[in-house]
């Protein structure tokens, strides 16, 4: 197999600056997180897997089922600051609830946005993408990571906010690369939101530790189950 890196053959790609942004859970989220953590053994025994605990903890971090979400609040603050510079923002989430919450807030704040998720028809998705690309007042694109991680060129935006990241580094790279493409004329800023004092800190560490391994193998061959097992072993045991 002959593998060529984009950095070797595409000299016109923009500079990428990646920053991890810590977010503190609000009081309601902290209480719910602590309760699940203290009962993780019984929950995993009942469900037959630690992954049920992981799912519950990550849901709390995403603010799913809460009136207010720390991550959504931080994302809104960043959107308002970035939009002052007349730059567009692409926001990725593997969970739909944070996108739905942001949608409601952006409507209230009268901040222009488009949205693409898996339940959209092809026609709706293409219409929303075109509006984001061509209309100056559409400063935000809310995107389901699984829908928008492949086949799109979105160089109109040069800011990417990950509300969460997937276990597989390949999926995260593909999502980010929607804006890191030929035609991008600005420096790309990538922001990874994570909740402090939660499993998300360790997930972020594990993903970063695996980047060197990832870079030395063919794209897409990262074993998602392997990464998930590492997270289970290192966080919950």
C-alpha cells in the first residue's frame, strides 16, 4: 500500500490551531454525574456492561435531559465572540440534543444559522448547506458529525467547535477536514469542548495518545472497539 499524506502533496492547506476548552458542569449536572459515578458498579452489573455507565455519564456532560447545559452555554459564548469578527462557525455533535438546544437559543438570540442532521431529506440538507455557504447572516452551521463528516467542503467557515468527540479518531479528523481543504484562505481554529472532572478529560487524553498510532497506519483502520475498551479499562476500573 502506498500512502501519501495531505501535508506531502497539498501545500496550499491552511494552518490549523487546535485548542481544548475546559467547561465546568453546572450544579444540576454535577449532582447527577456524582450519583451515576457512585452507583457505577450496580448500574454496570444490571446492564451487563460498563458501556451503559459511559453512556449515562456522557449524556450528563452533554446536558441531555437538563434545562441548562454547561457546554451549550459555553458554545453560545464562543459563537457570539467569533461572529463579531465576521467569521463563520461549524459546530459538530454526535448527539442531537445539544444541537437542538443550541438551535432554540440561536433562534431566541436571532443569530442566523443552518442545521443538517440525519433525519433531513437530501433536498433539505442541500438547501441548508447552500444557505450557510451563500448567506452572510448564516454564521453558524449546526451539524451532526455522522452526517457532515464526509463528502462536504465547507471552507466558508474557518472555526470548528466540537461539542463532543467520537471514540474513533478517524471520524473526528474527517469532520474537522470539512474546513481544512484547498480553498480555505484563513487560519482554521478548532475548539474541543470537554467537561472538567469527568470522564471526558480522560477520553480526550486517550484520543490524543492514540494520534501518533493513528498517523502511522492507513486512515480508517483505527479499531473503534479497541479504543472503546481502552476507555472502559482506564476510566471505570
